[in-house]
């Protein structure tokens, strides 16, 4: 067993690599599997905690951009270690219009390389590193954002989605 602050090799999926598997339940109890979304673009963002300032800023920005993202053919999923009940409260409080997936054992965060050693105020602990992935319709990573700053990030993701779609169309 590893200690809470043990460092280990972490691999965050990078562009061109196959997206790791993901199968979690959302705040309403519905099972969501990334494999079921083949043929669609998926914005998958990992965030540390429901209802904290940075996470709220990020979630509300995706809420405000979700119609543009959907019009561009993408869906949005947020993932954090809180349980379904916490996700329901957070989603309801802020009118979120996309699913939040419960990764209570941080298994998905481990698989996606976002469960990392963090340091804050001199204290080291394991937690989710704010990271976003754009997964293409073929199930490969099109773009990875690590150490995300929530302000303006949703717009950055939308611009990258459009760019990736243009590049895919040019190759076709």
C-alpha cells in the first residue's frame, strides 16, 4: 500500500494516445462509459472538489459554453472524487447542464494520471490535479491541458475543439 504522500510515476495521456477507459456513475446514478461515446467529441475535465471557488468557476464556465460545445459536436463530463449526492447539490446550486461523474475511489483519476501529489501551505497530500482532455470521435486524445487555470478555460477548449475538427477535416 502506498502512503498518502508517496511519489510515483504518473502518466497523463497525451495527444495521439488512446484514451484510457472510463466508466463511472453521474450524480443521478446513470452509468457513463467513454467507450459508448465513440463517434463524438468528449470534453473530459477532472477537478478537485465540488463547490470550491476554482471548481465553481470552471464548472460555470463549461455550463455557459456547453451549448456552443454541443453545437460543435462535443459533450462535456466533469469528474471528481465526491459522491453522487455532492454532485447533485453542486449541479443544482449552479444550474449545471452536463453530468458530473463520481470517482469516489479515485480509480479513474489514477488511470488518467490526474491523482497526483499536491502541496499547499507546506502540506503534501494526494488529490486531483485540475486537468482537461479533449477526446476525439475515434477515442484518442486530441488535446491535454494540465495545471488548468479555470478562468477562460472553457473558451480555450472550444477553440481547440474547432481547431482539431478543422485539422481532421483537412486530413479527410
